[in-house]
C-alpha cells in the first residue's frame, strides 16, 4: 500500500515537472516570435522592431541620440515594450534602469541565449 502511494506521488510530480517544462518552452517561443504589426516598436530613427531578437541589432546600429530619445532618466521605452508587448517581465526588470547602450545589448543577448538554450 505504501509503495503504491509513493509511486503515484512520483508519477504526479513527474507530470507536473513535464508540464512546467512544456509551458516554459512555449513561453520562450512566444517571447522570441514576431509581435503583431500594430504592436511593433517604432524607433525614433525609423527602425521597426518586430521581435526581441531584432532589439540588439537595432541598438547596435542606433545613434546615441536615438538611444537617449528612448532611454533617459524619465523613461525606458525598450523595457516598457519588452514588458507590455513581448511579455518578458524578467528581461524588462533587468534593463529598466540601464542607461548604457552596450549594457542593454549585453543583457538582451544573454536573455535571448537563455530562452533559446
């Protein structure tokens, strides 16, 4: 009787872990996919960013003036867009106070690698 209960508990636990992994994979796929066209990030310089993977590319090619337009002491448009549209609250929190373009690029690339991992 005791062995049956232990086996059942182990099976239930294994099922929960498996479901959690599947949800995590699905969530990562959603975070890395294109957003609907009406929710794209329209940068001040004319760039249109459709997904998280395009953000570091855009930042690397963006002038300092454009970056400061979107990220300054009053706002961080990238963190807000990543939180509200992309849905990656973890990344949004980690970059919300970042004011250097190189630091933001590094953090976003690291998060993309984790999601793909």
